[in-house]
């Protein structure tokens, strides 16, 4: 398994756990504990975002800008989707929905096979560059 894929899987598992913890926060929680739980969950979320954008240049270098734009756009679609969900449920349920979504992504990704072999990239000068993957 490629190290970047392993990193993403660890981060997805961490944010799923973090959101499940956030779904358990009640007014009886000690404020410092709630802030620490939020900060820990935020660590996994932000690291995951960085890891996703780190993958972008690896997809197809000459299309990095377009792929980065689409990645950001789909991130915004996800944000709007989850904010819409938040308008219909309470906070505990909201965080549980995000945690279940992250767990589903983790399970789906664990069954995905990484590409093997090489991909070709045609450089601006017309030469062909073989890039080893897997």
C-alpha cells in the first residue's frame, strides 16, 4: 500500500473517530475537554485536506490547476451538503452523520486497489514520459 494512501486512511479513520466523539458532547462536558476534542478532530480534518491536495499533482501534472479547481469545488459542494443537513438535525446527530460518512468512505477506500505499473504523460515538447505508479 502506498504511503500517501496509508496516510489518507489513517486520517479518515481519525476524523471518523473525532466526529463520533464530537457527537457525544453535551452541556455537562467540561469546556476544556470539548475544546480538546474539537482540536483533535480538526487536526485530522485539516491534515486530510492537505493530503488530498498533495495528491492533485500526482494525477496528471499538466492538468494540476484544473484538477485542483475541481477538488476545491467538490469540497464546497460537500460543505453545502453538510450545512444543509445541519439545518434539519441537532448538533449531535450532525456530527454522527459526518462520522458515519467518514466511516463509509474508509470502508469503501479499503476495498479499492491502487494502480500498478506506469502511466504516460506527454510533455509540452512532444516527448513521452513514463511515470511509475504503485
